[in-house]
């Protein structure tokens, strides 16, 4: 009995910002990728809502003056999840798979909600991915 109580205590002290299985993180990124679908055009409001609020605040970003960088995606797949980094690795492609990019998204939890931690921003765009490997074919 004491072992069980100790085990529960130790496990609860080792919580991380992301899950071990990554199911919620993968679903979050899969939903985000639908906002880049070529049929409907980029859904800027929905994409902006996925960007880390702490990143926005710490970088003094007026989100209304920015656009979220995106691709006109014809298809996508979730490749895998890296729990230690909270990274969801994806592939996105254009019409007839004429190009394929590997985008890696860093998912963070803030106040109980999942967000994407951008890698960078410019004067007008926020890159929602953490790493982009272009034209990987």
C-alpha cells in the first residue's frame, strides 16, 4: 500500500506540458492543418487562435496586424509525435504532390489549452511551425 501511494506521488511530480501519447497534440495540429486547406483558403482567424498567447504577449505582437504564414495545402499527414519536445511532425503537399514539406509544430499547454509555439515572426507574418523542411521529395 505504501509503495502504491509513493508511486502515485512520484508520477504526479513528473508531469510535463505535453502528453506522452500525443493524441491530443496530434489532433490539435491536424485541425490546424485544415485551416490551410486550398479549397477554402487560409482561415486566418482560426489560425491566429492557435498561436501561443504567451508568445504573442512576450513579443509584443498585435495579432490583428499580423497574418499566420501558411501553405495552400492539398493534403497532409501526421507522421509522429516527440513527447520530450512536444513536437508533432507532419507532411503537407500541394496539388498532385508537386511539392511536399515537412512541418514540425511545437505544441504547448497554457492555462489548460493547447497552442502552437512559433519559431519566428517578421513584421507581418508569424510562422506557426517550429521547423520547416521544404521540398523534401
